[in-house]
C-alpha cells in the first residue's frame, strides 16, 4: 500500500505530467521540422500512412521518456 502515501502519489503525478509535457514538446518539434502540417495531413486529408508513422514515432518518444523518467 505504498502508492497511497502522499509523496509517492505526488511524485507519480509530477512525473506523469513531465512525461506528457516532454512528449508534447517533441511532437511540436517534429511537426515543425516536417515540410507539411501533420495535423492537417492526418485529420483533414485522411493520410493513413502518415498517421501510422506518427503513431510509431509517438510510441518511440513515449518509451524513451518513460525510460528516462524511470
């Protein structure tokens, strides 16, 4: 029942928010360095191949961030 302790819970929340923030910043950077707008290509033009690449990139970034935080 160690996860119920306030300092453990607060630490988990802080690291989760930090991970989400780092992921969001990485996604924005990737979006800026690509020659087209990722959101427009995926949502409006329904580019499934690009969506799959972005999903793989997102998982990769999340695994790196999780390993770095752990």
